[in-house]
C-alpha cells in the first residue's frame, strides 16, 4: 500500500494516527537540526517534519538531500503543528516521519510547480505533464470533469440517450475543411473525421431515438486563430417532435442547472433577442449584456449638418461610455488610435464629453451645437459624466467596429466581470449569408437548417431576407451554443442544396443517405450543440480555452510535447497507397 | 407542442384526459366503420381509435389511408379499451382521435419494423436509421447508455477524473497498424489516430492526476475479423501510487457495481487464476468458468503403452463432457470431424464413454484396458455418463484445440447461459511473447508494462520466462478488460525498448517525451482498459458487438449507410500535399 491518506486529508482529529503518505517534494525547509518537507499530491499539501531528536539523524540527513519534485513515500505519526498555517486545510497538523522511501527522483523541473509559475507558455506546453501538477491547470481539468458530469447527469435525467456516432465518416466539401484518413482496405478512398455528428444525429431522430446527446470530439482543418483548436469538444444534442420553443426551454434548463450546480448562480428566465436587434443594438450576434452601452443610431440627429463625414455615411452610430467624460486629450487620442488599428479599421472617431454640469464638449463643435449634442446624448442614453463615442460609414462595417470598441472599453472599465453571468438567446438568424467575395450564398448555420415556415418561397426572390428557426445561446459575449430546427423532408432539403449551389448529383453523392432517410417517415426535429471547451472556460471565469484542455495544440496545429504531427515511414505510405506530392 | 404524452405513458388513470400524441404508424387495423392505429414512438405503442360514429367519417377515412411508418400527430381523448391487451403497458386504454395531422409520409420500408424483422443484415445496415426503430436495436443502444452512465458515475464517485486526451497524435510503428491523418499545415507530416490513450494517461499520472478515466474511441487499422471494428470504445483508466492489488480491487468494484445495477446480479469476490493455470486448465487465457470441463493432462497415465500417437505427443490432454456418454457413433464422428476442421486443426480425437454402469468404452480399447481408462476418468474428473474427449500433440497447439472443443461442446450443451455471469481475474501474464515466425519477442500487453519486481535481469537470459504485473478481467470467456502496472523509470523503459528491438534512436523518436517525463518524478502507476462494446454485449447477454453500436462498419471497414470511405477530390489531395500512388 502506497498511502493510507492523501496529502489533503489530515486534520487535527487525526493527531496521534500512524499514516503513510505519498507524493511530490514541493518544498524543503532545512534548519540543520530539523527539516520540513511540503509533500504535495492532487489533493493538497501536508507538512512532513524530520527531527534529529524525535526521529533519527540518518532520516533527517536523508530528508535534507531531497530535491524538488522527488517522489517519496513517508510513514509517520500525525502531530500537532507548533506554528499553524490557517491558509491550508491541513495547516493544523504535520507528520513526524519515521520512515522515508524515495519512489522516484526528479531532475530540476524547467519551471516552478507553483500557481504563479516562472514558465512561459511554450515551455509549459512542452512539459505539459509538469504544468498539470500546478493547481491552476489541475483545477481547470477537474472543473471540466465536473461540468461534463453535470451535463451528462442532467440530460440523462431528462431522458436523453448518449449515443456514440462514428469518427470515421465521409468527407463533405461543404463548410470547413475536413481532416481525412486514407483507407488501406479501400484503396484510393478516404474517411473524414467529423466536423460534427450532424447527419448522424439527424438519422438518430429518423430512427426514433427522440432525445440524443453526446459529448464528442469534432475536427476542423482550419487555419488556427489564437483560440481555436483543430480538435474540439462538443455537447451535441438533438430532439424529435419539438419546436424551437421546446429546445430553448430544455437547454435553458441545462444551462441554468450548470450555473446553479457549478457556480451557485441562480438565473431566472434567459432574455431573448432577435439577430436583427442584436446587430442593431450591439453590432454583434453574440452581445455581452453584462453591461449596457447599447448602440444609438444617430443618422436622424447628426446628418444634414455641414459635417460631410457623417452626411455621406450609411450609418452614424454611437455609444455612451459610462463615467468617461474625464478622459484626457491623451487618453482620447489613444482611443482614436485604437479604433484606427488595422484589426478594427475605423477611419476616425467623433466623441462628445457629457460634462457633469450638463454641458457638452465634442470633437465636432464646429458643426454641432449643444442642442444637437443633447439629442445625441438622448439617443445613446448618455448621462452627465459619460463619453459618447461615434463611428460612421458602411453600416455593417461600422457596427463591427463600434462593437469592438464597446468590448474594449468594457474590458478597460472592468465591466466584464468573470463571475457575473449574463446568458442571452439570440434567435431568428438569417438562413443564408452572402459571401461578399463570390457573390454566392452559403448556409449561415448549416445546410440542414429549416427556413421559417412560409419563407421557403422567398428563397427564390430574396434569399438574404429568409430567416431560420436558428438560435444561439450567448454567455458573456461568447457563443456557447447554437442550433436550429432542421429540414425533415426530402423536397425542402433538395431545394436548400440547390440554393447552396449543389447540383442534384453532388447533393446525392454527399447527402443521398440523409435525403433517402427523409423519405421513410422523418419526424420534425431540431437540436443544438455547445462548445464544451468554451463553455467550461467561461464558467471557469477565464479567457482561453487552452487552459481547460489537457493536451492542447499550438497555433500550427502541433502538439509540441509529443512532437506531432510527424513523418511516417515509406512502408506506411505504401500500404495506404498514397505518396507525398513533393517527393524528394 | 407536438405531444402532451409519449406513446408508452398512458394508463387507466388517464381515462378522460385530452391528449396529443406523435409517432409512427406501426399498424393499421381497418374494419370499415372503425379503424385502429398502433402509434409507436421510442417509449411504446398506444392504440388510436377512429370511429365514424363517435368522431367523424372524414377522420376515419383519413386514418384508413395511413401507410406504415407515416409520422402523425393525433389529438383525442383517452378512453377505456373494450378488449384490453395485457401484453403492453398501455393495453388498458386507447385514444379516441378527434384531430389527425400527417407530419411526414413514408415510403414502404425495405424491411418490417418488428422485433423479428424480415430484413437481412446487409439491408438493415444500409437502412440503419430504420433498424434503430426496432426494439432490439433501440433497447441495445439505451442499454449501452445506461452502462456508460453507471461507469462514469461509479468512477467519478471514487474520485476518478474524466480527462479528454487528444485524437490527433503521433504514429508509432509498434503494435497494430495506425490510421493516419495527413497534416495540411505541416507539409509531409501525419497525425495518427490513437490505438489507445496509453501514453497520455501515463503522462497524466506523471502530472499528478492520480485517478483518471475516459470513455474514449480508439482506432486500429487491422484486417477485420467477424466481430472487430476499426473504431471501438474503451473505458480507459489509470491510477498512481497503486499496486496491482489496488487496481484489481477498484475495478472489481466497478464490475460488481455494473452487474448489480444493470443486471441485478450480486457477485462476491472474483476468483483469480494465474495465466499459467488458465492455460493448463482451460488451454486459454480467457476461460469461461460458468461450467467445468477442466483439462486433465494424461501424459502420465496414457503414455508408454503401445499407442504411438500418444507416445510421441508432447501433451495428451482430455476433458470430461458431462452426460455425453450416450452420444451415438454418428454424433461422435461429427465431433471428430469438427475438431479436424481447418479452423480447429486437430488430427483426430480419442474418446472414452464412461458408461452409467461404471464400465468404459473407448476408441483405443486396443491399447488401454478398463483400469487404464479409470485413471483417465480420475484425471479428467469424469463421472459415469460422461464422455472423455482426448487430443494430443504439441502442447500449445493441442491446448488451443481442446479449448475450442470445450467451448463448442459447452455451447451445444447449453452451458453458456447468457444470464449467468462468471468473472475471473487472470494474473501474472508473461511480459513478452515469442513471435514464432520471426523468432523475436514482442510485448504481450504493451511496451510500458512492468516486469515483476526482481525479474528484470531475467530479460537477458530467458525473456520468455519473465512475468509481468499484468492482468485481464475475463467475463464468461471474453476478455472484457486488461491492464498492467507500468514501468515508471527511464532506465527500465529503455531496457524494455531495447529488448523489443528498438534502437535507442527509434525509442527516442517515438517515445522520447515519455522517457523524458519519467525523469521528472514519475510516480508508480498502473491501469486498465475495458472494451465497452464487448462489455455491453456480454452484459446484454448477446454475442455480437455490432448489435450494440449505433452505426457499425462492415468487415471491409465500410459504412454502407453513408457509403464511406469514398474518394476525395483533387483539390483536397493537393492541399494535403499527397497523391494517390496509383495515379490513373
């Protein structure tokens, strides 16, 4: 037996017990005639004491040699600690060691195993197994486990069935790029790794399995942005005989359950907002509503003066930044520089200081008098002490820019509180999205999303105006889930494929099995998928999903710890009947 | 709202309620003036009644047109059924329909949606979404869900943390063939899909996450035997600071919990048997101990007579088949033909009838008298009424043949009862296995398995004799789980790799990260993995794992429903920098 107790377990009530502990040497304090070792395991830290008088000189000498991260087993007696440490649960006791065994030695770790480590991101990733010993990473992984367990418990209790769908499926050119897997047994053919189990969960609905869920890995071979991973985890769900309302209620229930069980936060009904309103009021389909700063459209009150920049703009739109009227000239200039950065791309920014005395001071005083500016304040909801920031230009572009500014200012003002949770349903998404480059439409959610009842005809005349029974669940400015009511009849699905540019042959080759299935009594159905990595990181009050993934990949899709991907040998290539295109 | 109740829910207590049901038309009985529809969903069947007097002639006519598997919604009143059906839970009531909506039509399914369908395996796989509507398949999937949930609950309650390990890892030539995934971002390089998360779970132990589990897909590109799948699911577990005994106890606990919760079967302590004993007594490292027929080695009592076949054999070994002494000459000849089939490969079989009167009659009476045969009976444990079957030849081969015969006879005699459960730990597996063809040794479990303490030196002199702290959990003659105590220091691991034929460079290239990790305080650790597909099928009392997989692949690794794998287009190949070897 390696241990009788963990290093997080012993309390004053254990005093007098003989115990065996195993763990890592976290710290050694050596006073010559006595030495203390902080012994660490997953559960905590317990202080071991070695004392030449009470035990033996040899044991003390052995202890004094212990290097950091050495794995040891210690037998001894739990005794009361002279100077108690109220900061840790085991702080009232220590273990007077009578027997010490070194289980494994350790080289000096390349970074300290502390909450605030001295290791940078790269080195921590290379030695991720050491990084996981640190409380922040370890606790994130345990936190993720708790969230997964609660999700499964809740959904199972609601009658959902966890069904495993295949990982070796078929490549579809639609959507993101697939990872593919050459088949040895089927020469010249490839499997694809699923971007999501979308078609399989729909087939389960056709199969009558009317409540399905799965926590499942999905794969997308995309150029990785800072916080994207080539493999990611989805809470994938589907229901049959449901309308949008049933789905929103069910998964609002799940999210409330998680907030309650995991964070102790009670949230009543989640607000809902249409996609159009979200874009109009926040310039964003995933608004963070933990704070205000809603957009005020100023065209009516700011155009038709002599300020040509506004007069020629499609949209003039502003936000009131609370308590920012005291910003100095320098601070405001910095803000203007910020919106002009290429990542934001605004040409400039007009501002209005709403002074505490009720007067206004703007960067466009030449064109607008106090009365004009009072109207701006009214439209943006600015109060004395606020700063109104105004952008103008093409409507979509300007909204995106102002949204970026709104988020940046909220972050600077500390309004994005990690332990405040503001969920929001965004509904009535457009069915299609125009690709500005190619001039063609593609599915905003995915090609299986149902248009709103009665809007199918509109596809012919005004595709961009067709709305879908599609919805996102937004939490603190992040999309944590999204889904839709699906098409469940063959004709509508064929129409959709046609509008997405598939020839009937292509549609049949790719999705023939699904359209076939729709002919055999497909029930009305719909679903949702949550990004678990994102959900967990937001619930954990943190920004980056990587901190909640045990073995993440870097921005080049590499696992730097195991050094993958890697070359494979010629025999493997030959067996798979493939060769490298640039043979050298 | 599509339904107020499910089709499995309504009872006599609901009589008088107005309800809405949705589901599939399972059956229609049409008497002209009245028609009954069995409406089916996941939860059961409810009888709908359409009656020209009590409702309307139009509604009745509509109902009479309903084809099988049409999806309908029916509103109506729950009424008492005239002729009750005690065979189904809803048999006391029916719903008098007042409103009928057809939600989706159905073509005539290619096979009947009945427990005993008329559809063969191939057609059911092609239309798996219809197959899943059938109770046997549906219930298997729900059963699997229950098992998975219980596994997770039990392990989580025991402090295990579900950690997701990556799917895009590195290819290792050791063991079975990998599926590989070309990397677009890392030209000429490949990921591999994991054959198991073995190294990652060991790294988690190094990382201090001392109890890990995961229900995870694993991948092996092997030529598929009848009941193998290229992707399969593992309950993967690892613990640190444990000895073999701790692991056996923990997972005996899990298995008992499953047997109790899922099957209502209470099993006390699981028996244990060494690998050597299993081979000696059952000719098999996964003996089915639901029944006896242990091997009796007859060399001492059957050799040195004039029967040359036995005299020249390395092993003469027999089993007593209970109650089979009455087998006719024809039946015994059939048995001899059975053992001579190429799949078994015996040259012949000697038998002894142990007559009820205490006399013996054998196929080798010429060489052995009654006194000799009495000794055979003693060694094999044969009683009057039994038939002793004896095979001889090379020890390993003969044991395998007799094991096959033992299993076949047990099946014929009905001794392999699907609802009887006989777990068994097989322990002390050899560390290495000799590849007869190449004359080299390879790891019996995997290259990370630790030799028994003190046996490392033996690797140099007698590698085949080295035993490992490796164990299998056997249930009803199937290996449902297997694992080992791992090596946790760099030197031993390097020694192992050397004995497995790795050069130091190869070992470093493949497993350098693991050996590096072992230098930073790796704790003693070990683990186990269960094959979930197999476990579920055995608990379900069935033979084939395919029946417990939602979307299985066939023996060529194809998904015949979605028609995968498939060709991919040239653009995809180009982006991945690969080409097909046999360009046409």
